């Protein structure tokens, strides 16, 4: 597939490496220009380009930018064909982006993203920590493989994104339509808890829409009070502990 990645943070750079290593044709961009993209993101053949080039003539475009920056990309997507699959990996944390009224009032995060871009999106890779994506992807069929939810209104777009989740080293789980993607938002039971397919299905069913923002804010307070940075496994355990 021809894939464009917008954003070169930990998740964007990791997906760039994974997909170019898997044989996809990948172009990657950030807000500072192609010359600023670290060579490590390009080690398997991805090409550093401008943002305009990263969304041109692509089968898939992956957005891996901070949630609050999504509105700045509206013009970039104005000429992107409707058949291009656009995948949103972002999450809303008001202490980072500032409060966004619509989301504070209950609008599903990726529905807000779709509204800003003026087009449908897929929600994927948002429910995994960067360290999980970097270190815990394994081939299909490996016992204990971690599963990740994928939500979209288009069955075809969801199928495409699920194939890419598989390529990135994780079992894809069909999480239904975008309106239900709140079930994989922070800090629901499915969010960054490294579950297999069966447990992920149960976690999505257990999600409480009203409780999730409270859990998110409570968890951010817990992390802020820590005296040292938790390891990846410790972070996953902290997230799981919210739901016991």
C-alpha cells in the first residue's frame, strides 16, 4: 500500500518503520520539514517529504499528531480523495491540548476529529502505549499476541486498517462504528492494558462512558505524583488497576 504518515513522534516514527519494513511504500512528514526527520524513522526505506506530499496519491494516511493540533490540518486534507483511508491515532488529554468544549460535553473524540477534517476517519493504535508498539509486536499466530481495537463507519476502511494493525504486530479487533470508539478512549478498560482478543472484547463491553474522563483525570494525578518514571510494564499495570 501507499501510506503517508503525518507526525514523527514515538508512534508515528514506529509505524513508519514497521510499514516500510513490511514492504509498504511509505512517506512521512512532520510540521518542521523533511530535513528534520530523524534517520531512524527512514531506516527501512521510508521517504521524508512535505506534509502536502505525504497525503498525495495515498491509499492510507495515518495521523499521529497531538489531538489539539488536528484543526490545523483541515486545509491539508481538503483535496484528499474520499476513498483515501485516514486513520486517527490521537487521544484527548485536556492538560496537554487545553479543554475542547465539544469533547468535554461528551462528543466522541474521533467524531470530533472527523468533523475538524471534514471527512470520515478510522480510530486505531490509540489504545497502545508507544513502548508497546515499539517492543511488543509479534507475528500473527504467536501465543499471547496483544490485540488492538479498530473502529470506523466504513467496513472497507476498517478492513484496511485492521490489515495494517496486523502488519504492525498486533491482532486487530473489529470495534464497530466510530460512534462506539469512546470504548477505546483514555482511561477505559481497553486503553493501554495490553489484552488479547478475548479479554479486549470483554474490556470494550465493560467501558463506562461517564466514568472514563474521571478515570483519565485521576490517572494523570497518580502519574504526576510518582517520584520516578514507571517502566512500560508498570504503566500497563497502573492502567489495569483502575478497573479492578
